[in-house]
C-alpha cells in the first residue's frame, strides 16, 4: 500500500486526537496507531488535567509552580503558552462534553497534587484520561475525512530532500507507506524502556527513535520521572496509585506504621515526585522493609467512591484500598525529554511536528509538575495544527540545520526499524532500571552506555536506552528527575543548559 493524505498523525492519544479534531477541516487526515485507538498512556491517566480555572488561581500561579518543578530548565515562553492556552483548551473540553467531577456549586471540582500550591486539577474520578479520550475520539471517529489505520506501527519516517514527507508502517500484513504534506509525531512516552513502569505496553518511545534516525534533534532525554507510588507486588505490573490519593490525604508509612516523609522533606507526602521517590528508597534501605500507602484514616466509603478504578485494581490484588496498607515503590512514569520542538510543535526537521509526551517543548524542564502532561498534549496538539497548515518552507523552523542538497533520498523499508526482540528488550529494561534509574552514578552508567550501544543495532528500545543513558552520563550534576549519587548537587554554572543530540542519517 502506498497512499497519500494531506496530513499524517502517528499516535491516537490526547495529542494526536486533539490535532486531528481541527486538522480534518483542512484536508484528509490519516492516523496510524499501533494498537487499538484507545490504547495509549492517555487512556490510563488517573489524577487529572491541571488548569488555572479556580477562583483562587491564575495562569501566573500555575506558571510559577511549573517553573519551580522544572528546576531551572523550563522554557519560559513554552510554559506561558501552556498555562494561558491551557485554560482555553480545557474550557473547550468542557464545552465538548467532558464529564469532569463537579463540586456542590456545579463548578468543576479541583483536586490537589504534589508541588501545586493550590487545587487546580480537573478530574473524572480516577479515570480522567479515559474520559478525555472518549470526548476526543467521538469527535474524530465521526469525521469522514479522518482515516484511522489500527494496529499499524510506524517504523520509519520518510525523508526526501531533508524534509519529512510521510512514514513507513507495518500492520502484520504487507504494511505500506503514507505520504503527507505535514506529519505529526504523537507517539507518547517510553516507560517500557524500564523493567518497572506505570506505562502500558505501547509506550516504547518509538517516536523519539524514529525522529532521531531521521535527523531531528532530541533533547533532555536524561530527565525521566519516577512516580513514587506504584503498586509493588511480586510478579505483578506496577499499577499506578495516583498522586491524587496523597493530594486527598493519603499517608506514606513504613513497616512500623510510622509516617516518615516529614523526616526527609518539608513538603512531606506532597513534595515533588523525585524527592518523594528518593525518600522512599532511603527509608526502605534504612529499615530493610517495604513502605506503604495508607488511607486508613479516611472515610472508606468516600475513598471507594472517589477512586473506583484504583480500588478495583487493589481488590483484584486482594487488597482493600481504604483499609489495608498498600505496598508501594517508585516506577518509571514519564519522559521529560524527547523530540525538540518550538512553541508551535515544529521539530528541527522540516515537515515533522511533535506534540505530547514524545515532544520536548521545554514546558517541563528537568521535572514535570503533576497533571501538566495531559495539558501539554491538549495545548500543543491543538497548536501543531497551525504550523502543519503553513506552506512548506525549508529553514522556517527554529534552529533548523538544513544540510546541502544532494540527490533525493528515501529512508526505505530496507532500513526500517529492527523488529522487536523480546529477550534483548528484557535485558535492556533490566540494565536501564539498575544503571539508569532513580539513582545514577558514573561507575554504573559508563558500562551501561557501552552495553546499550552494542545492543542498539538490534533493537529500537536499546537505541532509546542508549540515548537516555548517554545523556545521563554526560550531565555531571543532579537536577529534577536526574539524580547522580556521585554529583548530588545542582550545578547552574556548568549545567544550566540542555543536552541535545542529532544524528546524521
Ligand atoms: P499517548 O497517550 O501515550 O498516545 C500515544 C499513541 O501513539 C498511542 O495511540 C500509541 O499506540 C501510538 N503509537 C506509539 N508508537 C507508535 C508507532 N510506532 N506507530 C503508530 N502508533 C504508535 N498525565 C497527566 O497530566 N495527568 C494524569 O493524571 C496522568 N496520569 C497518568 C497515569 C498513568 C498510568 C500513566 C502511564 C501516565 C499518566 N500521565 C498523566 C501521563 C499522560 O497520561 C501522558 O503523558 C499523556 O497521556 C501522553 O499523551 P500522548 O498523546 O503524548 O501519548
Ligand atoms: C497521577 O495520577 O498520579 C499521575 C498524574 C501525572 O502523571 O501527572
């Protein structure tokens, strides 16, 4: 199959669907999605979407909290766009019928999460992403100009004359090529590069690797966010226990039933995720026993009503969320880095745009504020549309390095991404978890980089692991989600900049 569409979107999470909702008015849209269209990180999002809509809040306050979480590396212009446009696009979601929880006055109920100084998180119980996905999907699926190719995995971007003009995909059959005037990468995150992750199986970082292979610049890959509270039961996936639980009063306790967070962090249970995660690991090392989330002091009926999805997952594991201590440990959750973009979602490769978790817009800096990710996907998915409509012009993008002419070049199927290798990928995940995880140091990073470099010829996941590990080895300081035990302080003099990479195809 070799077809043409005006616009190609790769991925059907919040970013891809929000872009599709507007693009369809301007031409034909093809969405490639590698599983069922609703299978995405978006579909699993629990806590909510942050927006400064409360009477005691303002975009200025949201800006300040986002900048503080980013630990000196946020792009101020991008953050301003996020918090200001965010209000508009969240209001639009409400107009489109998003059934967020309401308070007694009928206004959206606002939840609290770590490192937010005020309540500003809109939510649909504890399944916010599913509700947002439902609203966006119902708009997109009804539009005859949008064609969705399910179970179709993009493996390579098509590049001609240093411009992205489509993608090659496989679908279990013969696969094919879709050419388009503009391409949007919306492939989401990469939690699956770690053995312990909250992310579903689709989150393998394909977009960042494809973009890197095609010559787009990637940045900030060393900044990985580890969520403190994943359900920690032997042999079970690390199901997320939303930060909203702690936002509503849940405690972290040790095996003796003592709250321990205040001994480590002034912000207690609601300090930023990197601080809470490291405090938990330190407490486990100190006591030699696990730590738990406890809601035993809260009204059990209310707990079950407010968090039905999490309560059901706990019940399936033989635990009562409201009455039992729930064993927790940190797990890889979110990649702050990705394909570098400007504030219109343009990458450094003409014709290629990126939005959502695959992108590095600079809104998160070194660490993401809770519930800012759905917001980023929504805002930059929508903003990508204007850039995708603009007529092609080499050199228009931010910081583009256009290499001189040369013959027409295609990245053809012969060079396509190597097939998934379950055994090798299992090894990659283990190495990433032990050497490039929550606590890093040169003596473990250096051999990991070497090992991953060797494997990278055989696996996409290893390529991504290699890029993350190499950036982590390079950054000789600790900041945000990147903690080096051998250089534990932040070093603004030498390191207040981004580590970016570009591959020459
Ligand atoms: P995704 O929603 O992940 O969508 C990516 C899409 O790309 C999928 O359709 C996938 O199948 C497709 N895809 C991937 N690779 C390919 C390929 N090669 N070819 C074709 N298709 C491909 N953030 C918040 O702000 N608030 C929350 O409450 C929250 N809770 C979370 C809870 C969990 C358990 C997880 C895992 C994340 C949570 N996050 C939350 C983070 C947030 O959900 C994600 O960052 C966000 O949804 C990403 O949206 P996206 O559109 O960029 O990507
Ligand atoms: C959560 O509900 O804890 C996840 C929120 C997020 O990742 O922003």
